[in-house]
């Protein structure tokens, strides 16, 4: 591991530092310039689906404040910016001719980034499917994969070679299993058979979209962003070990295996056999498309997962684990597991365990069990209890500590031989945090939602110094100034 002149861990000159956002979470202007309705418009406006009934109608007003937000990236010193394109803004019904206004917004965004010397990294799907496609069945339907490939081709032709990284899908596990399994996310369906079918068609859509992008732009760098997690057994008891294996299959192997080994895990095909349509939707040739070349893998990491077999709740409690309140979700119930919390670990405002070692474990696993592929940490960050102090400053030391630990984990993984080439903080701005509405803040920049005002937090200054020096900024200066 190299070190800077000050003796702190250092990154190579070609390592990419960036930050990420998503269209529905920041753009607002949901009725502007011909944009169509997306599934999150519908879902968030249905009573009881989001915290306080919050919606993305205004969000961070990024659609109108784009240039100012790009200037924040310059101030941050970011080398890259990962943003997502709103499918409903480009194709209001999910198919047919593109809306000129929608494409122009993203063209101007890309031009603004390039003018500022920032690499654009585009995510084509960050969960905001046009509502008419969901009305026709959504991701459980095979046709949606084809529509997605057509949309990908349209965006690729419009934005061209200016894009440094193309990411087809963001966290397809969430789209399939939170959207169609637990119903916690849009479109709010609770049907495990549909979730399994959605898994396959999302991955098929990735494969078809990758082909479409390369057909339009032969030199394009195309990948996918997954959200795998280390899955730990609560105890060494065989039942808990088997429970962890089931969760690993559903959450991790069901996506990594088809992408990088050309097949779905046999235990998961068997597990979901009774849920229809499930994986009966697989056709000959699909896995060849899904397992086509990835130029890089995006990893979104926040926290590990610890589980016990559902029959061992009392044993897990006796071992010192904290058990969840209330009933289990449909996914956990079907897998016969209880999610537990390990004692002695800090937690973010989302209730997620803070464990940078999990990122090292995850990155090294990909290299050891799958392939040595370039990896970008496309999301990593923490929701914290932020507030604006009377002096106008946001002292988010907890977030700085979180980022510090995970950047050190990236360096540790690199030292172990993992080809990690970049790191993107989630998120540039506080934003609409899906079902949590505006109650959780992940941003390096505070957003005052009523006025839209932006206030860079202490973490913004800390990350700026890290990016500038290409070395993890010391915490001492932040502590001294705080």
C-alpha cells in the first residue's frame, strides 16, 4: 500500500473518485417537458407507501438547478459523476420515439460535465420504469427486456462517445425482490414468483442493452451495478449456516452466477420452483446473452447481513444478537430466516451495521470465486443524523468516519490484488430516499427542501481533500475544527 507525503494511505493517479445520484431521487419536475409517469410517481402517491406520504415531485429540484449542482462537483474536485437517466423522461410510455426535451436535458448535463473536466458515468435504469410498461406487466414480462434494450440504444446514440462508463442496471435485486417480492418498493407487488421472473428479465435486459450500446458505440465501456453483501451465519450451528447459504443464494449468487458463470445456482432454481412463473421463463440462449462481456462490475456496498434459521430465534437472542421487531417480510419468511443484529457494531440512521471489513470480504470474494474483473465501488455512504448548526455548518463526523473506514477497505482490497479502480460516494445531495421519503440524509451536501438551498457538509470538505491529495484525509483536522 502506497502512502502520501504525510504518511496517510494513498491512491494511484488513475484511481477514479466520484459521487453518485439517481434521477427520481433528485430531479423533480415530474410533469415538465413531456416527461411520462413512472412507477415511483404512482407508488409514492399511494397512501401508506412512503414516510409522511413524501414523493419525488420536487425532490432536490435538480432538473432546474443542474448547472449549480455541476459546479458543486467542481468544488468537490470529483473526477467522475454517476447519474441515472429517467426512462420516462426519454420515452414517456417506455417505447417509441424519444422525447426531444428529455434527451436534451441529459445532453446538456453531459456537456456540462465534460466542460468541467468531469467523467460522465451513466446508469440507464435506477428503478423508475415508465408506468405504461408496468401496466403491461413490468419486469416479470419478457417484452420489458426488449423495450429496455431499445431505450438503451436510443440513449447511447443520443449521448455518444462522451460517456466514460455505461451502467445498465442499478441493483437489480432491489428492482426484482423489493419491487415484486416484498412490495416495499415500486411497483409494490408481493409475489415471489413474479420476483423470480423479474430477476431473469432484468438480467436479460442487461445483456440485450449491453449489446445495443456496443452496436451504437463500439468502444463503449459497459457494466452493471449490483448490491451484493457478505452474508454471515449468526452461529456455527448447521441450521444457521444453511440459512446463510440460502440468503447468499437469493441475494448474491442469483445475480453473480448467471453474469459470470453462465448459469443460475441450482439450489435457487430448486428453491423457487414452486413459485410461478419463476424461472420457468428462461429460454435457450438467454444465459449466453446475460453472461456476455462485462467491462467492469459496479459494487454498491453499505453493510453486511447476519441471519439465523427461523427456528433458532431464541438461540440467536441467547447468543447476544438483537432480533427484529414485528413480522418478517415475505422474502425472509420464504427463505425461513431471521435477520439479526450483531452486538458491538455501530449503526447508521438506516439501522445498517457499520463494518468496512465486509467490503474487503466482498471485493476479494468476487476475484476469488468469479473472475478478476475491473471493479468500481459505485455506491458507498451513510445516512446520518445531520442538522445545520446555528453557525450554518453541518458537522457530520459520523459520515466522515464511515467513509474513512471504507476507503481504507478499498485500499486493503487493492493490496490483496483486487482490481478496484474507482469509488463513488452515495450521495452528492441529500435526496428522496425511496420509501423513507426525506427522513434519511446521505448527502455530502445538505439540501434544505423548502428552499432548495445547498450547504456543503464537513464530509464534503473532507472528501475534497482526499480527492485533491489522492490520500485519505486525516480525521484530526476535522476533529480539531469541529
